[in-house]
C-alpha cells in the first residue's frame, strides 16, 4: 500500500476515533488522548526540525545551480504575479459568493447578543496580539535580517529565504574552485536533510492519526451549532476553490494528469489538514515535487520555500468571509467600494500571515478597520476557527503545489513526464 493511501486512511480513522472520544470522560478515553497528543506534537516538531536546514540548503544549492542569476529573478517575478492573481481570485470568491451565502443565514437575535458578549474579551486580546503584526514598512525592513542566525532561531522564514537567495547569488561571483567547495557542503546538508525528511515521512500515518484524534475530540460536532453557517461557508468555498480553480489550473496550465497531481498533493494536504500549519507540510511538498511530479530543480529548491512562506490561498477566502460575517453580526452594511477595499486589503495582508494555526485571523484587523467593522468580532472567529483553519491550510498547500506545476512550464522540461 502506498504512503498516500496509508496517510488518508490514518486521517479518516483519526477523525472518526476523535469524534467518538469527544465528551467521553472514561479513563480509557482520557488515557488515549493523553498518549496520542504528545505523539502528534513530536511528529510536527520532527518535521519542523528539518525545515530550516532544508530550506536554506535547498535555496543556496538551487541558486548556484541555476544557469544564471537572472533565471532565479525571472522565476521569482513570475511567481509573485501568479500569487497575486490567484489570491485576488480567492478573495473575490469570498466576497462575491460569501456575501450572498451569509445573507441567507437566519441569525437569532439572542444568539447574536450572546456571541457579541462572548467575543468582547477574546476580541480585545486578538486586537492586542494583532499589534505585533508588522506594517508594510516594518515588513519590508524585516525582509533583510540583521542577524541571520537570530532569524533562524526565531523561525523567521522569509528573512531566511532572502538571506539564502542573496548568499547563493554572492557565491556565483566567487572563484569556481572556492564556490564548488561551499556548494558541496551545502548539497551535503540538503541531501542529509532529505534523508531525514523521508525517514520522518515514513511515520506520517502514525503522526497524522495522532494529530487527528485529539483535534476531532476537541472540536466535536457541537462546535458546528453556534455559528455553523459561517464554518460551512468558509470550508465549502475552500473546497470549491480547490476543486474548480486549483486542480483544473494544475491540469490545464501545468499539463499534469489529474490523478498524478492529486496523488502528489495528498500527503501534504493530510499533514496540513491535521496540523493546521503550512510550514509543517513543507517537507512533504518538497518530496512530492521531487519524487512524484519530478519538476525542475529550481521549483523545489527556490519556489516551494518561497511559496510556503508567502502564498496562502486559503487566507484570501477566510479573511473575506470572516470580515463579512462579523459585519453581519454587528449590523454593518457594506457598499461596493468597501467590498472592493476588503478584497484588495485581504490580498495584501495575506502575504504577512504568520505560519501558525489561526494566523489569518490575527491579520484581519486592518481589513476590519478599513471597513469600519468592530475589531471585537475577531473573538467570535477565533472561537470557531479550528475547522475553517484546517480547510484554509489545506487550500494553502494545494495552491503552492498548483503554482509549482504551472511555473514549471517556464523552467526546464520535466525530468520524466511519463513517471
């Protein structure tokens, strides 16, 4: 049985068992959850352990292996154009479809009052946490790390990517003999990291199962009752965008057979769904790009780390629908110009979403403020974010893989199109 099938079975089994254990206070259920939760955490930590050495070595090796520095620049420019186009489509879907769907929901006035009251404290805390989200100027300054080692310690991926790319470009100007010595070391680190990643991914079925059980037990079916309409709309639009936009784009523009793309995406999707972290799925994405899709080396070494850090397709849908829901909750009417502003602001802020569970909720503050919507409403979204975040993160990694096969058409020919 393939690893993909094992991971899918483990995910389904974990969700089923978690739902069965939810609310069960027996000693057996408590023991099972207490054992599985640290196992899932260990699996995520093991994956995260490989991210920084793998990303840095892949980027440096990819840049130095490129025909010239301009090839990396062209790939980056094409990627940013594609990211903006896809994010705009996702945000537009959230506004155009989310608005009417939310308008069809029947909200009980008493339930609305209760949600507002419960959101006050959490919304204020979210507002304070959002103050740490950088402005555009701060974000641009932070792109260049004053201390790359400190950036690695803090897990600041985007500054590390900038450093790694510029370091690789600098190596291209070093004498060939000395450059070769450094590149051999970097490639050795990359190869060792890949060996470690493959060993960890062999345990993916167990890790995904261990993550899914406590997650499903915690969220339970009762979580769908209070604001189930909002949750269903966000999750449904994410599924629609993946099925109607991302998969067809990969097949038509990337010229990859549907079955092959779906097989390549499933391991990363399963990890993203259960961990709610795009970065946790990064090693699985790299493995799929290299082994299943066999894309050009620059895609795996340069584009995937860049995309996993910047390109969060699900945030475009999640932010717009979330803002529209809070506006409905607080009785704020939005005109066409405000809806356009929400779409544009969602695209811009999605590039600064932190790679943590619920990160896209925190960066909604500028979107809410720009539309004149009470920030306190974030408390409602944070309380209901577990399930939507699972779908948003899965949409993120699917978008990254779709972008990879599309942009690969402009790179070298795929190594083995019949694989």
